[in-house]
């Protein structure tokens, strides 16, 4: 119970500077609304958005032959549907597990192209993920009933539990910040509802593109909890839950953050 005053001491009320509606928890609100107008304008303009560099790299990679098969992604997937990114995480029948988009790409690379695997957070992996993510720009997150898969439902339930569980030395849950402290400042950031609809994002502080799982690690480390591996089942479950929680938000990949 010591954690609560500690959190309060970290948070600073900034009601005057928050231009968002007073009820910050009722509707899903994109993280975009919690950024300064300078950062928003970087996201708004594809020519200024640094994340577009990775989209362009991903587009090139998509058509490059790779591995011992010499096949490119495009050779097997001439036209992926616009909904491609919003359909992940999903149950991959071939693997028998729920995968995120990055893990699907990894699977195609090693199994179908027979090429060397990418590190989860490598430039190549981020580039392909953000390129496919950008194809879904403007598409809405659908509630789970649109994806009637038992395994996926179990994954969402696990993610919900993780989201609401207190953890780390600060003994805080994700919801303690992203539901109960929305609109307050924490170390220079305005706390948003913690949605995933802009990922991978370009973060000015990282001076790089970064994945959603990298963001999860930062938040876990922030409460001094043991972070999980990039691409771990725990983070895929969390990602599945965030899509459900953010239903109706539209994809903004690549978003720009402070
Ligand atoms: C101590 C407060 C705190 C806790 C606890 C916390 N976060 Fe965060 N989180 C932040 C801050 C600060 C940011 C950066 C500002 C923002 O976008 O909200 C952030 C950003 C995010 C974002 C990016 C939002 C965007 O639009 O770019 C996501 C997603 C997220 N958190 C998810 C989580 C999850 C999942 C957990 C639990 C594992 C969690 N957070 C726990 C403070 C917290
Ligand atoms: C030799 C053919 C082949 C190549 C090359 C290939 N894939 Fe695939 N891909 C598949 C097959 C088959 C599936 C479905 C079964 C599975 O997941 O193994 C699939 C599934 C996918 C899906 C999920 C589509 C959906 O609607 O569920 C995505 C996304 C994808 N691949 C992306 C890629 C990317 C990116 C590359 C390049 C790095 C790539 N694939 C290379 C054969 C291929």
C-alpha cells in the first residue's frame, strides 16, 4: 500500500494544459491526442514523419528475394488485405499458437523463405512490420467477436489479467496509470490511455522506430518489474487484449511520439 503515495508523488496534475475532453476514460482515445501539436504535425505529414523511412525500407524488402528459396514476400503475397495489421494477434493454425504480426513475418522468413531469422527489434523486422502496419492505416480495431477463435479469446483473457495485475517494486498495474491517471504528467510525458493503434512508432526520445513490445518493456521497467522478452507469449497476450480494449480506434501506423 506504500505504492499509492509514491505514485501520487510522481504524478503532476496538469489540468490547464490538457486540451482533451474532461472524461478521459469513457472512450478509447488515441495516444495522438496526448501529444504536443509539434509532435502531432510530424505524424500528420508523411514527408516529415521519420517513421516513413522505415515504411519505405519495408516496402523494398517486401519485394526482395531472400533465403534458399529465393522468393520474396511479394512472390507469395501479391496483395495482402488492407485489414492485415488489425487481424493480428491471431491464431496461426500452422504453429498452433497466437502470433503477433512480427512473429508471423519471422515465421514466413524462416519457414517459407528458408532465410536466417531477424532479431525482433532489428531494422529489417521493424521495417517489414511497419510497412504492413501502414497498409492498415485508417482500418478500425474490431472487437473479438469478429475473430471467433478460442485460443485468441484465451490470449485476450490472459492479457486482461496482466493489464490489471499490480507488479514491480512500485506495485502498480497498467490500469493504475492508463485508466486512473490519464491526463497527468509523469517524467515529462502526458499519460495516455495506453493504446496500441500507432505501433510501431517513431519515438523522438529513442531517435528510432520502436515496437509495441519495446514500449511494454519500458512500462514494466518503469514500475521496476521484470520485463518480458520481445515477442513473448505474455506480450502477445497483452497486445491481443489492447486491440480488444481499443476497439473502434483506427490504425495510425507509423505514429510519432515524444
Ligand atoms: C507508472 C505509470 C505507468 C504504468 C504502470 C504503465 N505505463 Fe504505459 N506508459 C506510461 C507513460 C508515461 C507512457 C508514455 C506516455 C503515453 O503515451 O501514455 C506510457 C505509454 C504506453 C503506451 C504507448 C501509448 C501510445 O499511444 O504511444 C502503451 C501501449 C502502454 N504504455 C501500455 C502499458 C501497459 C500494457 C502497461 C502494463 C504492463 C503499462 N503501460 C504500465 C506510464 C505507465
Ligand atoms: C513461399 C511462400 C511464402 C513466402 C515467401 C512468404 N510467405 Fe507469408 N505466408 C505464407 C503462407 C503459406 C501463409 C499462411 C500459413 C502460415 O502462416 O504458415 C503465410 C501467412 C502470412 C501472413 C498472414 C496473412 C493472413 O492473412 O493471415 C502474413 C502477414 C505474411 N505471411 C507475411 C509475409 C512476409 C512479410 C513475408 C516476407 C518476409 C512472407 N510472408 C513470405 C507463405 C509465404
